[in-house]
């Protein structure tokens, strides 16, 4: 199964299906070109958004704006719904990631009804169904805005560390194909590599180098699985100095050579 492509229209998918092509498709750091809402209704795990890791449990809603690096665990007991807003959506949504823990039953029902209404109109052939989808998405945007305003922040790390790591992940998402290392990113942000790594450890429990390698590995896997580009071209596209270095790095991280990974079911 290919990674769900960004589309012009909204669509919903069961969260387990996102990992049908391999758990790396959701657990590795990557970003989407459209906003996404994750509504977890069963199971638990950890989710990293913009370099900040939190635990999630049933009845957690996580909004991830377009272009924000993220990855989350999907164990066998995890279930829920992913809503993709589409590239062409005009819904007013929070510009920063939102993690809501919806404990009130009435609010859980409201969100479920909203998602059900969107799916019903997406499946409909009645006149005006596309307009109805837009209106329901707009109502969902209002619901998210209201819940974000009334629920307390979950800040558990120093604000300066979160700001630095959020900036690092944004820069990383823009330039991960450049071949730059952690020291280069740290220099661009005016800090030392040690300080950047320390802040990453504080916010997500991983060093800066792990976030960089994870983002590169996801893109390498995606290109191997979804394109016919030669391995040497993929290595060049991702900023590796040589195909052999790319092969060694890929083998070290996955236990397979790029060619073996491409041949696997």
C-alpha cells in the first residue's frame, strides 16, 4: 500500500490503515502538505509533533497543521480516525499543533457526530454534498478552536527548549535533502550542537541526530516503495555523498539494503 497521497478534498481513514504498508509510514518523522486530525478512540502510545513527544490515550484529538514534522506509534490495540482536510481546504484551523484530551462524554459525542457527518456527505451523491462537506469541516474548525481555548496547555518542558526544537524541525523539514548535519542546523540557529541535542532530549527524548536520520529514512523508504528511481539517484536526491554510503546507512538502520527493501512485499 502506498502512503496516503495528499488530495484536494477531505477524506477519512481508520488509523490502523495508515500503517498497512508498514509501521514506518506513521512512526517515522515526516510531514504532510495538508492538515490532519487524529482522533484516537482505543489504545495508547506516544506521538511526536514538531519535536515534542507526548503520550496519547483514548479520546485524544491531535491536530497537525500542514508541513509540521510528526510521527506516532500505532500498536495492535490502537484504533481511531484520521481526517485529512485536503490541500484545497479553506477551513480556519489553529496554525500550531493542538493536542486535546477530551474527557467529557458530551464533547466526545460531538466530535464523533461531526466526523460521521463529514463521512456521510463524502459518501453521498445528493445535490450539494460537496458544499455540505465544507460546512461540516467549518463547524469542526470552530469546535477545535473552542476546545483549544478552554483546555489548559500541556507544556512540560521549558518554553525556550520547545521553541528551539520546533524551529529545528521546521528547518529540518525544509532542508533534510541538503546533506546538512546537526552541526550545520545548530549553526544556522545560533546554538551549539550540544545545546540543540540537549533540547531535543528534553522535548522528545531523542537526540537531534535521531530526528534527522528518521526523516531521511522515511523519505528513502517512501521513494524506494513508491518510485522506480535508481538507488543511486535516491541517494543523490537525499544529499548522500555516494550511493555506497547511502546503502550502508540504510542497511544499518533497517537491516536491509535499499534493493532488498524495494523487492520485499
